[in-house]
């Protein structure tokens, strides 16, 4: 009889209708028996264990599934969606065929299958530390290596990956930035002046951007999503794939690194060496015009992450929001004075 991992509560559904079936090992095994056959041939399925890794209520839940078969244990990553999810599976397949398969130096986790009845995406578990882990615990050479691998992966992705998904629209983005800035000002009055000023500076910077050379976008590219594996660099979490200005992905990685530094070391500057190595490597390999467009996107991501802090009620959110607003203002001031 399949046994569920003790770390999972079967009664928890996170607002995802089919999740209860995924968390039921007996029901799950009924859906995963195909791994016993071609092309996997993992042997007869004996039982399964499920561990919830993270969840977004009403949207998606990521799990590690361990299948115990007659040939041994097989681990994979699964993501259950509140609705659909097929588009993400199809996008991963397209990206893999474009040169990012599991054997490539720059890759993504192999998309194994999508089960429509469960809205469940099954994918390869890529073994290896995340860039985030190396930034926090590695030696200087490890941090530099992780930053350079991340930048090289992103430059390759922007150069050759097929365009698919929603198309980034600057006008719509500005509307969102204004709404997020207003929300910050309403929630925390002492920072209202900084939030308002930062949006005004973003409006000013946006006016000088001009048209962008759009390309495939990851949408949530950050150190936590880059796996430094043996012989390959793999990027996971494709929920937000789109078509966008390449500077958006670059900026998201940099500001995520700064926020990581703030949370773990008390200063956004603590991991500057990682961020600078990343930008330097990407700039050398990526599309032209990065230096001119990057400041706007860096400051915009500061606002976006500050908005996340409010909605997620993270510990120390007031101090973090202020630090992000200060960083956005600093970036644009340096850009305007250059």
C-alpha cells in the first residue's frame, strides 16, 4: 500500500481542486503507472511519497515525488495548478527542443509529462546547488562561478529561445507600477513620499527608453531558480514565461540578489560582487543596449518586490520595503546624473 510522506497533510489543498488527489499516494500511483513502460522503464510501481516544497494558494503547488519501483527510487518534481498548466509544459518542450535539453550545457529540467485530469506537470529533478545557495554559503570563487553561469545561461536563452507567451507592454507595466506604488504609500504612510517620488522617476526614465529588442523571457529569473549542476546550468520555474525586454530578466536577477543580501546579511550591498559579476558577464555576451535600459528595469523591479513584501507579509517587511525604495531611487539618480 503506498505511503504518503509524513511532511504532507492530505487535508491541505491550497485552493487547488485536484491537489487532494495528488497528495493521496494510492490515487497518485494510479496516474503514474506509465513510468513502468517505455521510454522510462522504471519497473513496477510499488508506492509513492510526496513532499510539498512550496505553494501559492489558489494558483499552484510544487512538490517532490519519490516513486519506489522494482528498479529503485526515482525522484521527480511535480507542479499542480489550480487550472490548466498545459501551456507551461508545452513551453518547456519548445525551449528544450531549441537547444536546452537535459544534455546541454545550458538547459532546463526535462518536462516528462502533463496529466490534464490533475493539472499536474511532471519534470526532471535536477541535482545540484542553486545559485542562491552558493551566493549565501560559498567561497568567493563559488559565488563568482554561480553568477557567471547564470549570466551565460540567460544570454544564451535570450539569443536562441523561441518567443512564446504574453508580450511585455511598457504602458501596461507603468500602470501596474503606479498601482503598486500607490499601494505602498497607502499601507505605510512614512514611505509615501519615497514611493511617489520613485514612480515619478520611473515615468521620467521610461520616456527615454525607446523601443526594445524583445526576446523570449523567463519572467522570474533569480538565483533561487538557477541550478548549478554537474556539467550543466539549468533554470527552473517556467510559470511566467513571456516575451519581453531582455533587461527585465537581468534586472530581476540583480534585485533578487540584493534582496537576498538584505535578508541574510542586513545590507543590499553585501552581495554586490555577485551582482556585478552577473552584469559584467551578461553585458559581454548579451544583446546591445543593456546599460542604457537596465536602470529603469532595476528600479521597477524594486517597486515590484516591495509590493510582494506587502502581499506576503514577510518578516521585517517595512525595513525591506524602505531599502528597496531607496535602492530604486539611488539607481535612477545615478542614471540621470551619468
